[in-house]
C-alpha cells in the first residue's frame, strides 16, 4: 500500500510490517562479537538519509548513570549541580531533562529540594524498576516521566533475564501498561541496542509500544542505549552497530517522532561524542549525557562536549552559558573531590596549556594560532603555557603575561630583561638534572627576586 509520508512528503511503500522473530537460540552476532577478538565493523553499503530535527537538545543522567560509578552525591551536591545545569542550559532549556533515582530517603530528598527551586529546566524525571509500586511513587512525587529498563539484545533476554523474546516483550508491555494506568509517561531504555536483532525484535517491540501509546493517549519516549559503546557513526555500516541505521529505522519502521527519540551512548571505543552527534544528524532530538562524561566503565557522552557540538552544528549557542562549564568543573574538584584528568577537553586544568616552545612563540604573537577558540571568553580559561626546558623565551614571556595579567603596553616580550634573566635560571635548573615542569610558586618566587620585587607573587 502506498502512503504519503508526513516526514518526507513522498509516496512510500508501507506494505511490510516487521513481526517478532521468537527464535529458539539467541542471536549473538558472533561474526562481529567473537569476544576473544576486537569487535569487527561490518559494512553493507546501505545508506540512510540524514535528517536533523528542527529542535535538538541535551538530556542528563549525572544523578543516575553518573552516580553508579562514583561515590553517591549528597542531596546538597545534587542541588548545586542541578542549579549549574539550569544556568548552562540557558533560557530555552537546551539541557532539557535530568533523571534521578528515588529509592532511598536521600534520593527523594534530592528530588524534592530540586523541585522546590521551581526551575522549568532541566525537567526532573526518574529511573525506576518496572513495578506498579514504583510507578505510584513517581506519580506521588508529581513527576511526569520515568525511565524503565527494556533490555533488547539476546545477550540480555536469554542470558540475563532467562526469557524468550516473546516473554520479554510481553513483560515489557505489561510494565508500560502499568505506567499508563498510573498516568506516567514511560521512557523505555532499549538497553544494548547495538547487539540486538533490530528487525527481529527491536522494531516489532517498538511498534507494539507505539500502538499502546496511541491507545492510551500518552507518549512513549524511546531511548536507544549503546550500553557497551559498540555503536559506529560511519555511513554504510551494517546493523546492529550502525547509529544512522538505528535512528533511521526507529523513525521509518516504527514511526517514532524525533521529539520522542533519544540516544544514550558509552565511550568504550572513544566514539561516544561522534555517535551522539550522528544520532542528532539522523533524526533523534535528544542525546543523553552526563557531566564530565562520568558513568559506567569508560563513561557516558560528556555533557559539556555536546554543548559545543550543538554550537558547531547550529552555528549558535542559543543562549547556553559555556562559562558555567568551568564552574561545574571547579565544583567537582573543590566540593566533590573528583579528580579530572588534566588533559580532558574543556574542563581539564591543562586542556589549553602548551609546553612546546614553538607553540608558545605562536601564542605570544597571536594566541589564535594555537588555541582552539577564545577559551577566556567562552570558558573563563585563558590559554596557558607550562615552563620547562622546551619553553624558550617566548614561553616565559607568555607565562608571565598570563600569570600577572599584563595587557597592552604592559605586556612583556622575549627582549624583556626579566624574561631573559628567568630563561638563564630555567636553563640552569634543567642542566642540573631537573625533569619536571616548574611550579607557579617556584616561578613567582624567582621572578620576585630577579625583578627586585616588581612582580609580586599572585598565588
């Protein structure tokens, strides 16, 4: 039968409906996932159209997935991070939602304290076990939407749940009906989708979810979960690893609208950010992230990374305040005691620091030569250099200008006497066997001495 597609405005064949394939033995894709070898990337040369939604946004899982890999946050810490996310997301709420556990007294205290702030964004949602009691708890807390786990690969259905595909589907659908009965919008977390039989289980199951949604008059959000980080962003990759194929298939064969389609990825193979961006490009409105990428194993999609991806793809930050990213990083360091690896993009202490003399020389002439963007404006983080045996006169001059906030006519260059005197001392330190970079305190003390007190310690 031909139908006019509301999405493409073209006549499309709509005869075939995918049915559940209730296999007797699990399909584990051993040609791709042999376990004893590195997972393989297979291509089938099938392309799907790029189709970015009109509206895209970020959702957060810092208080759910993020908390599973660090010491639990206190209710007070959650409140402060929630407020920081609200500031970062800007007036249009581009940090759209965040999810909470609600099992313990502390969990519920955090939810209630965040609710009391009266902020529209991020919307507070939850993650629960699929039980009637938990759905009632969500309803009693006045929360509109909750996540429930609906594992979709045979690894989980057969090996963890000890069910058949049909039993798993019926179990999941019953849970969704319970959510509807409680008046709660379910967000179905399709766990391990990049190892699932997409057309034999995922599409038929999501079709059933969409039918239940229409009957109940309550939307269902579909979160495609790349639980093990196996997703691949390249075109023409075969399922189940193809991110474009998954997003296109959920829209085209299950009629999931963009605003109800979300990607949740992990970073096991360094593809988390690329996969999330690909999900946006191919039709998902939401990408699920965590602050600093903190999450299970290698972590989730870093929320701060997707802020900059959004700006790159849209050409505007649309009101997001990127300087808050630095505030968030400082809060994690000082209040939570989390050790951020120093080279981490945007938030690490040394992400925009150079140690190479030739780079420092470029920074001294024009920082745009070696800095990714105006990090001082966008992140309150001016470009830095570290002083070591490779820094040279340019590195020392740049370091002093930054450390002592020297601007305009006050800026030093390679010819400044104090710069040249400090260079002699630095060379002597390394000729004497030193290997480590010089600390700020050491440098300030020596500069104070060499400048006869003109440059006083800043730290």
